[in-house]
């Protein structure tokens, strides 16, 4: 599995030849984003939906999201768009599956996270706070992307609680640096304090990570 961070909560993931983009925010440098088959959107807020219409058109990608996102995309003239609900699993090509997971983001109408299963299992929860429901994902996630900014989402300490519940092998902090600041080092420190032994991989913009 290949993973590239484009800032904020925007990630490009390639697994088994399927290329997925998640949450392209308005200021994302779309010129750096290569081929995309699917654009998954976690919820309707602009800092996650931002460049959906442009990237869908330029890359010929199919947009997938909850009902609010579906309606926004249709209104924006997106022709390749599908709705997904919590608990639903979407079968993509080459045996890749994406399952929608309801998350805790009260300011959104219907927020979702996405569990992507290919050659590895990656979970992108979008904007979320800690919730006991994440314990159901324990043992099902290899790579966890976790928000840490504390702006309408988990801060570093709450993010550590999410990690403790899910127990992935690798944690990649997100949702900082563009809208609000946070320190990935504080997440790593809190995990050590809790004696949760996972690899915290701090992403660099546009750098490809392989797992």
C-alpha cells in the first residue's frame, strides 16, 4: 500500500492498483495529485469537500460520500457520484473493499470514516472525537490516520485514546498545519505514557510512504 499526504486530511492511497483520494480541501495543490480512480469524502464541510468537482472532472474519478456529499456533488455537476451509508461496504476493483464507518463529529449531518481493505487495512476517520464504537475496529486496522488539531475534532490526547481503542500497527497524524496547529510529538508522548506501543509515522507533504 502506498500513501501520500497532501495536507490537512487529504490522502492519496494506492492498493492493488486502485487509486483513492480522500478529502481534497480547497487549497490542496491539485497539480501534484496524479491518477485517481475514486474520491471518497468523509463529510460535507468545505475543508474536506473543497476540490471535489475540479478533481473529479480532471481525473475522471468517481466521487463517493454520504447523502449530503452526494447531493452537493450532483448540484456541482459531478456525473460520476455514488452515495454510501454507515455499515455499507463498497466493492472496488481487484478485490479492494471500502467500508463506511459512522464517526463522532457533531457539527456534521452525517460524518463517515472509511476502512480501506487491500493489501493492507487503512482507516481514515475524517473528523472525529474519541468514541467507544472504535473498539469494534480493534484488530482490523493496520494503518490509522488520526486527527490531532482539536478544532472540531480530537486533539493529541484524544487521538491517543482513539489509537488505544483501535490498536493499529502504524499511526499517521493528520488534520493539522493548514487549519490549526498541533504537535505530532505530543501524540507520540501521550501514547508512550499510556504504554501503547505503535509506530507513529509523521508524514511529510507529498512524500510517498510504502507499507
